[in-house]
């Protein structure tokens, strides 16, 4: 590349490190070069320093029969305020999150949902779905922020099944809530193969679809916009006999599998979502981690180089698998109930816009 091209590239890089996540996201879609560049550790660190947006994860745990939430920044041990959900009218747990910082919370006692943005302590109560059906899983997808438009999908167990269906399929009721109409609607039932079911707390949102790992080690994907679903296999034989997790890596659906006998973690990404084609991306030696915690597993990727690891609280580990550097963060001891990607906004102007979104 000539000097003029290098200068242009450097200028764009400087602009992106000061841009909103919405702008960064658009550039990732337009350019493979900037897609790769904006997931690197240096970029995410600079972006956090130069903007009022902090990206990280909400780690939810059960402590003394109550859900507690801790915010963990993608930049490791940087301190940020503890996230509080005391502004909600009742105690609720997080069931889904989005890259726009919008959360879906569920109050189990009343079977009702709240859509909220905790950074500005604003919420909307969603009309109750059919509570007589036991919830299996729920997910949230934001379509736009100004004004806020979103959809909620809820999977539940049907009360009655025929004798034939019981032995041939695992039937799942599907309900969809649209904020534009402010109503729930019932969709066609999902019929999974017999003895197949969704593995709870494995939800990953990419490419407009919500993905769950199944007990038979397949992936169940629900396209919220098209209101359709599909079931497809994990890459084999990589997933056989290993600790398998679904996650997001550089904006793509990814699978991690740990060979604990050899202390290696393999990372596969879905290179073609339409054709359901997987590609092996990394083979990572995690011996330095398993010596500290034999049961450590990946929770989420912070960027292209760093993975957040944990299993049993109180410790979570930031592991840079390219340099081997480790940072450990101690939280309050509790049982893990989910790790959710989250963005925290400190800018007054941005907060005012978000408040308008929820009130629109």
C-alpha cells in the first residue's frame, strides 16, 4: 500500500476509535479489513478510552436464592459501577440481551416480561403471554432504536400431545411479541426429533437469528424476522466427547470444544450461515488455565484475542490466547445463571436519546 493509502487507513482508524458502536457495526459489514481490525484488542481498548461506551458482560449468579448481576468490562480489570435492577417494580432475572444494551427480564412469580435499559434505569412492561404453558426459553431481538422496535420469541411446553406425537416428536409452542403491534401471536409449533430439546442458557444471537445448543449436540436456530427455524449439526468429529459450547466470535456463530485430556480448546466458526458451513479457526493450549481451575470453560469472547473463562464463581479469567496473558477477577461466590453481552453508555446526550426510545 502506498503512503497515501496508509494515511487514509490511519485516518479512518482514528475516526472509528471515536465512533458509535452503530457506525463501527456498519463498517464491519462494508469492509473485511475493518471487520478484522475492529475486533482486535488494541482497537477495543482505544474505543473504550475515547468514547463514553463501555462494552462488556453481565454475569448473573444465584446468591442466597436471589439473582445478582455483575458487570465485567471487555477491557479486563477496569472498574465500573455494579449494575442494579432495583428500578424494576419487582424482582426479575435477565433472560436475554442485545448489542444495543437492551435487556429482556422475566419476573417468574407473575410470568411477565420487562424490556429495559439498565444504564438509564428505564423499562417497559410487556403484556403477559399464556402463562399456563411452562416457558422453555425466551429471546429478544431489537429491530431499530429510534423509535425502539423489538420482538420477543417465547418457547413453551404444550399441555397435551397425542400418543403418536409423544413418541415421534418433541413439540414446542412458539409465541412472538411485536412491540409495533403490542401483541403476542401464536406461530406454528416446532417439532424437534424425539428426545431432542434445547439446552438452556446456550442462546447466541447472530445474523438475525437466535441459536441454542441442543442435548443431541445440534444447533437450533430461529430466524426472528422470517419467523422460521432450522436444525443443523455441529462440526464433527470435533464435538464428539468434548465440552462443547456455543458463543459469538467476531460477529459470527462459533463453537468451542475442550479436550480436557490434552488441555486444548478448539474454536470453530460458521463461515457461511446460509449453507451452514463451519471452519476451524483456532486450537488453543489452555493448560495454564486448567492448572488453576480444572473445570474452566469459555463464557464469551471479548474480542479477537481475549476469551472470558469461568465455571464456578467467584473467579472469572480474561485469557489472551495469543500472548498467554491472564487476568483474574474475583466476584461474589454464587451459581452461574448466564453471561450476557452488554453495553454501558455514560454520555448524557446518548442517555437522553435512549430514554426517548423507551417512551416513544
